[in-house]
C-alpha cells in the first residue's frame, strides 16, 4: 500500500485515464503528509514527476527487495 506519495499536478493529470464511479476508501495519510510537508517547506522534499504507474512499480520493487520480518 502507498498511503502517501506526493505527485506533481501534471503527473496526476497524465496518469489518470478514467474516474471511478464510487469514491475510493479513505486512507489516513496525515502522518506521512505532515513529514513530507515539513521537509518540502524546508527545501528538502519534492514531488514525483514520473507516472503513477512508474511510482507503484518502483515502490513495489523496493518493498520486494526488503528482507522478511
């Protein structure tokens, strides 16, 4: 699951191919958002500019590479 990943508006616009009829289940991302916003405001955080599909793929690879708990 990716509860929070900041993307540029242009990235989101290019990545959305259809709108869902039913709203998606809300996910609590305030903790992750707060940490990112603080870093962003300090000039140490940024947004993804690759497609959402690429973000999901990269994160999936990183998760798969982690040793089991």
